[in-house]
C-alpha cells in the first residue's frame, strides 16, 4: 500500500510539473505534430485550435507575447481545446497551409477531430476578441 501511495504521489508530481513547466498560465501548445494531435482529438472528441503563424509576422509575435500568455485565455483554451502552433513555412505547416488555404498571418483555426473547419479567423485578435471567437467555436 505504501509503495502504491509513493508511486501515485510521484506520478501526480510528474504530471503537474510536466504540464506547468515553462507555462505561466497561458495557452499550453502541444509539442506533437498536427497528425498526432488529430489522433488525440479523435479519441477524446475535442476541438483543435491552431495558431498558423510565420516567424517574421509582427502580429503573430504580438499575439504570442500578449494574448496567448494571458492566464484567463490559457485556462479557457487548455480546458476546451488541443492547442497547436504551426509555422506555415516549415514542412507540415506548408502542407497545412495549402490544405486549409492559409495565406495571411496569423490565421486562427478551430478544427474538428475529422479535420473540418469550425471557424477560421485572420489577423491579430486581442484577449476579448479571441475568447469570444473561441466560445463561438464551441457552440
């Protein structure tokens, strides 16, 4: 029984530190590829949020620094979506951009586990706008 308790506490600590490391309350973006996240979403029937960006995009950087790091935004997105950041100028991103007709940055997509788009928004969004868009995507 004691061993089980120690293992349970260790697992709890590991999971909590894994999810919180490097995150100050904002959106936790998945490290897996989009195809892996789609598999997770199918298994849980959870919507995927994709931040389609480029490294040179000023509004993308501003959202990453000021909006995605917000605690309220993070809590809402981490609870309701699988979150993915995808550079549209890298291999998987280039294929994604073609498939979903992403031509402007940032493009924010809410996608069902089957890959169909629920909502697509282009351009910088502040905290209030992003939360309103995300709530609409859930309904």
